[in-house]
């Protein structure tokens, strides 16, 4: 990935985009191949070790991109190789349920979690040019419902508010993830202008 963005490449004039999942799955593919049915408890440690190996590489690539001095846009989402189907675009607050106990819990931590997100955001802000970094929360896979509460008046003619409640839940998850990012970005002087936070 790095050589493609070397300053002498023909991409020098373009901003960079860092998709934090892609590098991880390339690394994991080299280390482990499996499906959820083949992961009893004694293999969970190997899987989680591979999952945990992603963050240092993502931070290295982030620092590399920062040294290019170009604006960088980050697509931020979490995931895990044992999630059936699409394995990413999950919230950083998600844990993966499993049918056995591992380290006293019946769930596994995902690629980054809140701590990994904090490291990515902090590293990006420090590595990239001032006001040259931006983030998008790409959380698409969310299942749940949240009552409409004070927004119920918007749907008086709906007989079934299931979809509205599902959307409400999705928006709440996006908001929670954005709040995690803002904890590490809002007070950083590198992301502020004379007029205040950007």
C-alpha cells in the first residue's frame, strides 16, 4: 500500500483515503483462514491474536500517509473475521457473541473497539497536516429498535413504526460512534481554526 502513495508517484497531487479495514483483512488472510463453525474455544486465542495485530499496522500506514503532507480522509468502522457474511462496517461499540466462554465472556472483541478507534483518530490528527484530516463513520450493519419518544409526532399516520424505530436505533449508534471520535478530535488544536473547532 505504501509504495503506491510515495511522493514520486503520479498520485502525489491527489488526497489520500485510508480504509482501516482493508489492510487488516489482508494481514488476517495471511495468518488465519477459517469459518465460525471451526472456531472452538482453543482456537479463539489465535483468532484474537490475529485480530489484535491489525491496529499497529493501521497506525503505521496512517503515519506513512501523514508524512506525505497530503489531506487524508478516513473511513472508520469495526468488524471481525468471524461475523457471517459482510465482516465489517460495524460499530466500534460492538462485541461478537460466541456460543462458548472465552476469557470469562461469551463474546469476542472486534478489530479495534473504542480504544483502537481512539488510537487511530489521535495518530491521524498528529501525523497529518493541520486541518488536513477528515473522518467518516461507515457503520451500516446495525440491528435493533429504539422507541421514537419525542419524535413520535412525526409519524402519526404510520400504522407500523418498525422501520422508523430501526432507523432511530441506527442513528443512535452512529451518534455514539461520532461521540467517541469527538472525544479525541474536538479539543485538539490541530483541528481548530481561528473561528473555533472544525
